[in-house]
C-alpha cells in the first residue's frame, strides 16, 4: 500500500500540472525566467482588462441611505487570513481549487482598514470594540461601565428614534456581552444593589427593537419554567419574570417563535415585531445545525429584511456570526464554515435590497491569532497539510494558531503524527505555539467592505469608531441630521448607458488587440 505522503505528493504533482498548464522555464544570463504559454497570457490580460473596466465604471453614490445593514463577523471574519481561507474553502466546497473564488464581500467596491485597539489595550475585547463600531466611541478593555447620564447610544437606537425599523440577527445569544450578565442570575450582588440591569432585561426595555433573532432562550425565562425544546432544562431568571411575555406586551402584530417551522410560518406582510430564540444559549455551529429544526443565519436574515423593509422610512439591521467561537476553540473548521455561511447571508441580503438606497457594511470587531500559510500547491485543502515537514520530521497544517488549546507538545517534547483525515475532522484543534485554554484575539487591523449610498466614506485606514459615524451620516441620523443628502431617485430603466472616456478608450484598445 502506498504511504499517505506518496499519495499526497502524487496528487500535488497532478494538481500542479493541471493548474500551471505547461509553464515553460528558460535561463538567460544566469537568471531563471518563468514564462507562460500564450493561452495564459490571453487569460490574465483579459482578466486584467475586465477588472480595469469595472474600476473605471465605478461612481460614488451621494444619495441618502434609506437602509443600513452592518454585518459583523465576530472574530476575524474580516481578518485577512480568515477572509482568504474562507474564500478558498467556499470554492473547494463547490469542487474548485478555491483560490480563484470570489466571496460576496469581495465584490463590494469600497474597502478600508479598521484599527481595533481599545483605549487602554493593544489587543481589544468584544465589549469595547462593540462600543466603537455601534456607538462611535472607543472604550476601555474588560469592562463597559458608565456613569448615569453619560451613556452612549448606538446607531440602531438612533435609527429607531428617527422612525426606522430596527433588527438584530445573531448566531450567538441575543444577550451576548463581555461581563456574562445574560440574566439577573449572573449579576454580582453589588451590581444588583446598585440598580444595574442584566442584558436580557435591557434588550427588552432599552430600545423598541422590531426583530430579534438568535439564541438565548434561557435568559428570558424564569428558573421554574421548562424549556420548550429540552425537557430537562429550565429558564435562568431569579426575578420570576418572563421577558418574552414582557416583550410581546402592548405590541401589535408581534410574534415569538423558537424553531424553524414556526419561523417559516411567520407572514412578513402582517408581522411588525418578531422575536425568535432558537436555543437556550448560543445557536449551533453551522456544521452541527439541524436544518429541519434550526434556521440558518441566511434564513434569519431573509426573514428580518422582509419584515423590516416594509417601513417607508427604512431600516437598520445588525447581523452577527459567531466565527469567534470556533477560533477561540482553535477549531478552524468550525470557524471557517461559519464564515462561509456568513458570506451566504451577505449575498441573500444583497438580493433582497438595492444598492441604490441600502448601505451595506461588512467588518469584524477584532481578529484572532489565526494564521494561514506555508508551502502548499494550488488547490491544497484549507484544512490540509503543508508540503514542508517540520524539523521534528512531522507534518503540520497550513492553518495554525499562535496560542490556544491546540498546543500539542508532550512531556518528551514531541508533536503528534497527523494526516489529512485527522486535520479535516470536525472537532480537530489546529496546533498552536503557546498553550492556553482559549485562543486569544489578535491586535492587527481588520477589513471594512462597503457598498451602497455614501459607501465611499470607507477608505484608507480608520479608527473603528469611525464606522458608526459614517453609517449615521449616510442615513442622516443623529448627530448628522443636517447632512443634506437627497434620497436616491427611482431607477429609470429607459436611461441610456453612459460610459466614461476611460472605459471607451479601454474598450477600443481591447477591440483592436483582438482583431
């Protein structure tokens, strides 16, 4: 029987031969020159011209953003290493090599970098970053305390005050927070004595939110109420308050659901308010989700947009995916499959809205110490092995972590033997350089992808807090109510196509080159 490495090398050679398409080598003056056959010249020249035509046709949209959608890949979906690995995985799931694949977010015309540091820390946490991208103010690491009458308000809150419909869709608990104050049962005595409210209570009482979809059922129910899906589990609250009933109270056309069948049955045309809580805590990873009982992120986003878009004043929607959780566990497979689903949700949102009047922004709160690289041929599995071997004569994966639970050096100083079957299995923790019970956040910038009205405001390198300001300005929301942006005109299907002089010149040169 051939060894795994023999088979691996044979596959590598076969893939390289197919992908390189007969690359020729020649040596001139001692310098190695790699030249491509004419068919490759034609292919890449055509690709370059196609991209150039797209670039020359870009025009800024200076109109008012009626709708705002913020997609937040929790934990490095927009870190460059995760974006790259997600792109390749998406392609490989479609039977392609992967590198040439285009994510939906890749098609957004405007791109910037977000500086994620906290006021007092180089490596950020999720609470302080959320205050930045949601409210426009950077905060300190670890605690999100504030003084009374010195609070900051999110763009979502301000959008609701402006008459827009608002929604939250997440694959985490809808009460996700850094302090873990999910319900009053988790609050310390001094916080309760000081009148502080848990996040579930605040979710229901602070802002009139039209759509809330995600996990976190147990924090809304009293501890003597049995969960509707799991007979051995109960709610968590000590105050004997059913916050689901509290939320439904005094609302017209409001519905609560806890499974996919109920969500699918909701009539968007007659529903103004919808709360869906599909698990007691976080929803399941996309890899482990039961498609019959639990909705996907894409399905939740679709339902939310269909309900929110009925408001003639527009809407604000915040969408989050828990890519972060997979990275903290050093389980790259879970993180990357979450990211692929996240991109699907972005695509579906684009189908349900118009770039003419909807600003869509995709970013992350922070990165992770996830790396993706080392020697590997084109089309190498994202969760596969490098073609190099470590100095300890053992294989390693191209996806690795700087720290985390994947540290695998035993007391004798040796790493375990691995192969593609091991590393591609669900639950495998990629190896890390430093042992930690949970992998940490990264400190580098993350990307911001944007499209729609005023999306050109996202450019260069910006403080993370800038995101909230740019989105508020695009929609003329407080404090930018005097932005003087005009609504987008209705599309004129009879309008002639206008080409810039640069596009016409490029088209002419391309035509001459082809004849």
